[in-house]
C-alpha cells in the first residue's frame, strides 16, 4: 500500500465536502487504483489457500466512497476509508483501510433473524467442531476470538440456558477482527502477511456458509 493513499484519506477527513473532493478527484482516482492493485495482490496470495477467492474482481470488491446520507444525521458526503469485500458467500473476508484505524475481518455480519436462529442451531449441534475452530492456535494468535459487539445478556429463546455453547449463542454477529497498524499496511510484504492471517478465518467462513446451504 502506498502512503499516498493514507495521506489522501487524512486530507479527505479534514475536507469532507464536494468542492474539495472535486478539486482533488485525480488524487482520489489514484488512491482508488492503488487500493485495487493492493487488493489484487492480496487476492493472488489468498487464492493459494482458497481457489474461489482467485475469481474475485479486485475493482468490484471495493465499496463506493460516496456515503448514503438520506437517513443519517452525519451529512458528510464521503467515507474516510476504503473497504473491500473479498468473497462470494454469505461469509467472507473484509479489508478496511483508514489511517490509524485499518483492520482485517472475516465472518458474517447483520444476519436476518431466521438465518441467525439456524446458525445458532448449527453451532449448538456442532459444538465440538466449532470449539475446535475457536481454539485453533493461529486463529487465537491473530484474531483472539469473535467480536462481542451487540452480544445478548441472556441465551436466546429456543435454547437451553446451560447449553455448552451458550456464550456463542448470545452473539448477534459472527465476525473476527484484527486491527492493522499503518506500518503493517505499508509493509511491502503486506499482501502475503495478510493472506496468512485470512487463512486462519477460512474454517470459520466455511462453517458459516455451510450453515446456509
């Protein structure tokens, strides 16, 4: 990743308005192309452990920088980050690029109620396999565990309170996140290193996607 990408995002955060953005559209176009090139290299590395990922189009994986402000109190017209969704299934890999706030993530976020219920059933039924994934050495080293954002205080209806998987059943999202320092992002070997981290998430994504077949 080029430092010019981070510098552009820093400047955009200070000047989040259409006039400034239009005057610096060439910087945006250049930064976006640099991100696409980075994601393309990342995809090549990830395809070594997941051939399907090799079919992902780097350009199409990038999210739009334009914000939908219709239902938001924040009327800033632009996001101050670049994001890429890498994958085809319900669960996949995500790369977030933002000065001082970059991160790698994988799993599935914002499930429909019925999907969430079915996934919880699969986790309860396949407790041993799921626990094994959660305690895998490299997964724990890089990601620590699943995000507890929005976690319920009680076991959801339909499940026993003393279910061995109770703490996982309380989760609303099944996402693992690893913060990335700017220095790591700018490392020339970043695509390969990030791919090794994403590799730890493949068993989780496979489990999640199989739950919806």
